[in-house]
């Protein structure tokens, strides 16, 4: 589970100025949005780099979960 829980606090920081009603204070909004985006971004990066979340570059089919290898073919897909 590791870094996944860190994504939620980052997202909350991005949304909190609007949810809590202080979106009219620009400095506080920008601090929360930038900090929240950094926390969420680093959590996603950390989860991908440790293998907790698979990136599309690491999957043999390009990340499309609907593509499955076709048995008996070399490339895993049917050719016309």
C-alpha cells in the first residue's frame, strides 16, 4: 500500500480552498494548490518507481488492460 495513501492528502490540499471557502485569498490558495500537487505528484512517482502502480511503459501491451495476448501468435496479436 505504501505511497498510495499520500495521494489523498495531496488531492485534499488542492481542493481544500474551494471546499472550505477560502478561495478568495490568493496566496493561501496557491500555497495549498502547489503543495498539494507536489505531494500527490511525488506520491504517484514513488508508487510507480517502486512498482506499486504499473506504468504503461512497463507493460508489454502498452498499458491497455483490454489487450490480451492471443495464444499461438508470436506478437500476441492477430495480423491481417
